[in-house]
C-alpha cells in the first residue's frame, strides 16, 4: 500500500466531502468507510441551522468555523449540480416550512430541486395535494393531509387534500419499498404508464402535488422533469423512512466525484488498530478477512459520525467511547442523557469530541475531527448537522492543504 | 336504563378473564370491566413462563403442586398459547449445595417430573450456558402467551353469554341499605363518559390494584405489590426455559418467548402498583445475574426493560417482610364475613400459571353464595380460537409469509413480521384499538426497532378511526418508555436512528395536538 | 454449534444484534436490484434469523436466491454479517431438505476436473456444443448459456510435477505455498504458470503441496458437510506450513477468501489450524504489493499502452485489502486501468450457471458488461475465475487475471 497524504475515516457527508476536497487539492486520499450510513437515512436536504446565532454560541462547532459554512455550501451545491443533482437555495436563505410525510412542518432552506416546490409561500387559491401510492407502505397521504390541515401554517396552501394512485405492476410485487419504486421510475416505459395513471388520479383544482421521494435513482433528473410535465403542476418529493432515495442520490453523486477526483474508496471495514508515534498517528489498520489493511498517511480525518453512525458507542455503565482513536468524549452524565419526551431535545445530542481551532482533538497532532462527531452541536434540535459536516470538512481540507504541498513520499521500488 | 349483570368482574387480566369464563359456563351472566386494554396489567407484563412448579418446590410446596397440576391442564385446554420449550434448572457455582440436594426429592413430592440431565447433553442443547454449571434438571416448563390466553378466555365467556368491556375504570360503588353493592360506577377512560352497571355480586380480580378497588367499597385490603422488572434480549439465547437451582432471586430465569428471551426478575415492594419504572440498578443487577447463566449475556443486545407488579397479598396485613418472602399462593377473600360487604369478593395473589385454578375456586364460592349448583368445566373444555391450535413454533410467521409468496410489501412491522392483513383482522375485531392494543394482539413494534419503522405505517392504517396524531404519538411515547432504561449500545444507536427519522425527516414534534393517550399509555 | 459467547459478534447469527433495521443493505443488494424473487438481505438476514430454530430448516426458502456476493455485509454500518447469516440459513435448509443433483455436481469441482481433463477434447466439444448444452439445461438445469470454461488438456499439477524437483525445501522467508485452486488446476493452468513465474522472479520459491478444492462451491450451495471435508483435508496440509511461517498464496480471490474467512464464519472451523492458515493466506496481488512496500518487488515492467477495464470481484472486496491489482497496474508503464465501479458481475461462483438464475446473473452484471464493451478495450481484468468467465462470455472481451497482465508486462520488458 502506498503512503497516503490523508486517510479519511468515515463515508458520510463529512467524510466524502473531505475526501473530495483533498483529492481535488491534489492529495492522495483514501476514504475508509465501515459501511454506508447517514446519507441513506436522511432526507437529502441540507440543514445548516441558524449559522449566525450558533456561531455566537460558546462551545458550538460553528464558533470555530461558522464562517466556512457559506463557501463550503457553495462548493457542495456546485459539485452536486455538476453531477446532475441540482439543489435550490443558497447560504443565508431563511428557512421556510415544508410538509413532511406525517404532516409535520419542517424548516428547510436548501433542498434538492425535486423537493423545493414544497416550500412556502403558497399562492392564494393554491392547494396542496398529498399523493399516496397504493400498496406502498411508507407514504401516508391521508394521515399527512389530516395533520397538515390542522397546522398553523403561515402562507400555507388554501386547502389540503389527498389522493391515492395505483401504479402499474405494483400490486404484483412481493417487495415494495421506495427503492423498488425509484428503480421502476428509472424505466421509461413503466414511467410513462405510471405517470398517466397518477394524472388520472388527480382531482380537479390548482394543486402543488406532494408525492413520495421515489422519482428515479440513476435517471432522476429525467424522471422529475417528465413527471412535472405530465402532471402539469408543481410537484415535490417528500422523503419518508429509510432507505432515503434522495440520500442515495446524494451519496452516489459524492462517491462518483471522489473517484473521479482520484480518491480511493473502500467500504466494509472499520478501523481496528492505530499505530502511533508520540503525539502522531502513523497509520490506521482496517479490519480484513484475516489480516488488517495498513493505511499509512501524514494526516487523518475522523468522520465516523455520532451515536447513530457508530463513531460513538455507549456502554451500560454510562461510558461513551470514540471508537477509532479512543479520543476523550464530552457528554452529559448518564442520568441526564434522555428526557421523558422522546420528541424533545435530548441532552445526549451534544455528546462528541472537543477540538481546537484547527479541528484537532487533545493529544493528537495529525487527526482532524469533522462532522457530527464534534461536541457541542445538537444537530437535531438545531438542524445544523449538514452545515457542520460540510464546513468542518472544508476547514479540514484548508488546514491540511496549507500545511503541506502534498509532496508525499511515494514508495520507491528498489 | 342501567344494565344489570349477575356478576361484575373487575380486572381484565388472566384471572378476571378466567373467572368470567368459569361463571359464564355455569350460567352466571357476568360482565368484566378493565380499566385499560385486556392484559395490559400484570398478566401482560410477566416473563412468559408457564411454571412446572419446580421453582417453588422448596419455598412454597403448595404453590408448586398447584402449578404442576395447572401446567397439565393448560397443555390440554390452551395448546395454542404455549410453546413447549421445556425447562432446565441449573446449579451454578454460586448456588447453594443444600438446595440442589433437596431439589429432586421436593419435585417428586410435588408431582413434578424433574429429570437429572447429564452436563454434556445440557451443553449440546444449550451451548451458551455457563460451562461452570455443575448440575441440571429438566422440567416441563413452557413459554406462554398471555394475551392470547386472555382473549381465548374472553371469547369463550362471550360464547356463554358474558360481556367484557375495556377502558372502563371503576370509580365507585353504589351501596344499598344493608351495605351490599348494588351498582358499579364506571368511567370510560377514553371518552370520559360515566355509566352505572347494576350487579348481583362483584368480584375484584384487579390483582395488584385490588387494594384500590376494595377501598372504593370502603374496605381495607392491604396489598403489597411486588414490582418485578425484566429485560428483553434481542434474540433467543436459549431454546428452553432456564432457571437457577436456588431459592428465587433476581435475574434467575430466562424464558424464550417468541423471537426474544426474557431475563427476569427483580422483586421490589412498591407502594403504587402503577409505578413500573425500571431503575438502572435493577438493570445492572439483572445483567450481572444473567451473565452467571449465560456468559456474555450483558454484552448482547437488550431491547427493552419493563416491569409488572405481582399481586402479592399479606395475609397478616402487616408489612415488614421483603416481598419475595410473601407467599405466592392465592387467596380468595370474602368481604361479607370479613368486612360486612356481603356481595364483594377479592381474588388476590397467585401466578399466571394458576389463573384457572384461582378462577375455579372463586367461581365455586361465588356460585355457592348465589345458589348456583353447576360445577366447574374449565379444566376439561378446551379454549376456543387460536388457543386451541397446535403449539407455537418460532418459525411459524416466517413460514406463513413464505407460503403466501414471501416478500416485504405487506410487512408493516418487519421485526416481528406483522402483515397488513394481520392488522386489518385485528382492527376488525377491535375497531377502537390503539396501536398499543394492536401490539398486544399482533406483536407490532416489539422487535429490535421498537416501532421506529412500523409506527407511522400502522397509524396510517387506522384511517378515519384516528385523528392522525394520537395513535402515532401515543405509540412513540409508549415504546420510548421501555427503551430509556436500557439506552446504550445497539439500542441507543437504534433510538438515535429513530430520533433522526422522527425529528430530522418527519418533524413529528411539530404535530400539535395534545395526546391524552400518550400520557396514559402503559409502559 | 460450537460454544460461543453470547455477545460474540464474529459469529454471524449473533452479529444480527447490531441490526438497526436501517435498510442500507437492501440498497446495495445486486440481486434484489434485479428480481422481485429475493426480498433482500435485511429480510433474510437479521430479520429472518429471529425466526430460525437451531437444527431446523429455515422457513424462508427465498434465502436461496441470495448469491452470496457479500456486499450487504460490507455496506452494513453496524457490522452485521448478513450474507454469512444467510449462507448458514441456506445450509440448514440443505442439511434438512437436501438439494438438487445439479447443485451437488457443479459444486464438486475436484470431481469435474478428474472426469473432464483426461477427456478434455471430448468434454470441451460437449461444452461448446449447443445441442448438448441444451440437453444439459433440460436434464440438469445447467444454463446452456452459462459461463463454463473449457477444460485444460493438462492440469496445472501435472505440469508442476514434471518440473525439476527441488531437493531441499526452501526456507519460509524465501518461499511460498501456492494454493492453485480448481480454476488454475483444471481450467486455466497458464495462469498458474504465470503466477509461479512472477513469484520466482521476485525471489520466492514455490511449493505446491497436495491440495483439494477449497470447498467454496459447496459452501455457496449450502453443502457444508462436503465443504468441511475439503476444508479439513486442506487444513491438514496447509496448517503445518503456516505454522512454520510459510505464506500461502493464491490467484483466486475466492479460494483465498475461503481460507481466510469462510472456514471460520460458515463452517465453524475455528481451531488453531484454521486460524494459522487464515493468518498465513495471501491473495497474490496483496502479496506483491507487500513486496513492493518492502522494496522487494521487481518493478522492471515493460510498457503495456492500453486501456484496461478492471473489475474488482466481490470476493476480493470481502478480503478488506483494498484493490492491490490497481496498485500494481499503476507500476506498468502506459497501462491505464479503470476500476469498473460496478457492484457485482452476477456470476457469484455457480449462481450464474443455474438455469433459473442465469438471467438474474446477467441482469446483475449488465452495467459492468456495458462498461467493458463501451471501453473498446480488447482485454479486461478480474481476480476471480467465475467472474472472469462471466464477463468474457457476456461481453466477448477477453478477460484475464491481473497476474497475466503483469506477467505479460515482465515479458515485454525482457524482450527489450
């Protein structure tokens, strides 16, 4: 194995973005993911939160690099647009409300183009039609419409209704998830029949149509354009339970970009061993079928995520450990991890690793911590997770690029 | 118009349902009222073990004999509620020598078929058991499904003319001039409506809550609710029930129930039987003891913690004994001679295994007082419905789905393989069911994700029966309560994924209606 | 089941404790991607496992549609050994209900080679004859268009035996044990000769002890008893070398993965012998990269100016060794190797040979075949034999082992 300029551990939004940034800066970079994860679970939008307010909050990651959110986001959206996955919204946009699959209202500023038509404001007389798909268990049009009709929703739709469309084949399928539907939509023939059936299910009126996020995977742009045209109305995808089709599109776009930029990518094996020399990490080893794979580098970027992503692991005795380097984790005491209400802010959300201005944890000089591993953010309550991931990734790329001209010593054969 | 019944049974657990059935089969027209869902109290929160009796052979030989006899009866009348796993009593190095010495003889005396098992055979059958186990007996323990058992008893009772109402809390009694109860005052727990039901006689089968019921009649009945906490392991760690060969203590039984194993139980006397919070100390104690049976068990995934309150009754009505020392035997209290309320009875104590015997003895006494001569037939006549079917086996649901062509399209709860048709059928039988009620009928949300994926799917199926939020939020709260005490490791990661979905993508917290069910839902 | 700690996550059925139901595995499954017959790895793996009883047939017959590619296991963010759990479920079904003659036959590659090689001209006529293949499909269920390689006229071992014997066995530092596998022995002996040449060129003598099929085809078909017999026979020979410090090297990433992982994960062979062999086993490209890292690889490669579509096979990815062939290709002047970035070719060992699965295998590999064809290259490369044969038969593009490309490059250099 060659010595890399940087090894990125973790393949979520933060890890892939850092890998891409480093590769684009000319670094030899290896991205090692234990598996796939967070992108496949999330809604596909970009949540950055209130950057200005959070940047002023002591201990919040934005206090370190809030200024990087704008540029990082701009670069990210440009990359995605180039990959055929355009997003709407810009840094600094005020969040607006968008309906969710259960009929909640989620504040969002930056959304995939296919979700953007769900945003406020609604024109006078414009109604919202929640569209279900017969037999598809992860769309709940009636329930959502009922809840949305009750929402206090400034500049919302004049009326909320729901309808269910039957799609060709679907009654015959043994397996039916968002994934199967998205793949069916990729097929032009099926798609044409399906969209005709959807159109037939629409009631009269002026609607924006909210439908499940299943409008194609590989050929999403084509599917979305055709759906909008055939249905003759603004349409928007509403993400539901994982697997998130918008998230998969995002992941694939980033993975392609990483490979195209010359980055190496391996998933399937977590880091099981770390070689150190004083306060430096020399190499990490990923698990292998029998022996480990040694990845030596001058810099390491830790992007393994938080508790859901597996970067942090809690044990019964209330200890929370960082699983790659064993870094110190900042967290509330166990008795205070969770409050009674499962839907309220949970103190445990803020758990993570504390870093210095150069994203370094205490005691290790060539490890940068990025993404939801960073302490002090409450990524759900503050809806800042994507902003932290992108900005910390970009900051890490800047810091590493400034330090080194990527003149890494390549192995020279005798 | 006040409806009138010969007998009103209070409490929709196994005992109440058993009493209702027994009375109905003898021609006594009864009504059962339950303040929550049937089987939502102690019966629905036990460990799932049909005792062979061996657990009590030393401490309480009378109970042991009752268990042994009833074990045989239930195999006959309710095979479909059972999984005939068999059970082992195993002596670990920490268990007292004397107990082991006396065990076989005590079993023989109680009529329990306990057979010494060579250790090689034991470890071949249960490879995860601690290799330091030094002796083992096989006994006819089994796993039992309480909700099906209760449903079957109620169904049988209904066939014989009885009625059973749920979500009806008893809030008072009307008394006539000689102190007898003339009517039971009920409050619908969901609508808040009150109604009155006339009654000939009243039987309190309210278990741990019997003291509260008695108090409504001005009678003092000192219950000593013994909270037993249990842990649900993510998978079956043993094929058979495993008990420690020692006087009953914490963490000493492990029962394979459906897809999971249940590790139980602690025993803590509590004031309020509704206090079912599981503490971290209890969790730690259970796991430490569990590790003695199954090395590494504490590192395996725990899905949930829950507690039930044993309906323990202190005969002497004095309370300094620790609850494990209080007899597990049952007591039928005639409040006529004791308290001057001639038509009130309380049946307290006992175990789920002996529910039918308790019901029989209660019905015998009540019938004698009513002048009904008919005898008990519940031990002979099999229960109706699925209870009469062949014994449960683990692969049943998966095999059924495969037989229908397989696939996940109709799976609402993927962990426990609950399909859309199963939920439709359950909803047809109980159109006003909450998701938690559906859970008790179908196992909805009882697997690893604890409702993360099935909650909105099932809630949406309620359609016009629900307001769109109550079922969803109620079930989320209910499932969370059982996750909280064991929120670490895998289950915390699961909870975090769930939280990300519900707050991150679905913004469920922005649904803005008050949910009484969310507050009241049982753990 | 041998005794295991209840929390041992290396034991596939217990690893299901990690499942958080997130569906990532379903998103990457190449089989579920193309057929509605397979409900996907989550349903069969961590979900189905909850309903399985030790020693009984798994109730979900649909698990048999799993091709065993292992991508689900690698994609799982929480470490569930999904494919391994499914494979064991298939084996429990085969153990209790039996399996077809076809599956028994195509799994027994040692037998096929013993029968086929001595009559190679005749056997190959049969393999090439459309009528006979059609009959084979109807009678046995072996897909008439399935990627079967022609028998060699002479096995690798018979060639090896005629090489001058070495009087003294070389020391472990200067020699390796070559695990040739069935592909080299009965179908592609030239690859074996190239491997020997390359190893020797880099200062490593080659030892070829008596060996049998690694057993992987039996494992894939759920025939664990037969697989264990093969495994034990191999371990009996190889463990001794492993303990004496010899590295065991193979060209087939499938065989070497069986030695490294599957004996333990599927067959429950977890003794000192199995551990020693697993630790000593190397994929040949992995070893060459190691030599390179140590500065001991002869890098005098001759120029091979061409585009080379390279498909890292699923079995290689399961090794967790990156893509060593790509590192080696980078040493060859002019060679522009491009990673296919495609999940699976579909062949999955014997999967693509089965008439009822042939189309699935084709659909799984379609994106790869399109890329290979679109590249316009005359040669492609891949490390596992059945994948090579699948790519070649589906695209018409000659598909070679990376070692053959490297050997060629060395020859170009030697020719000046």
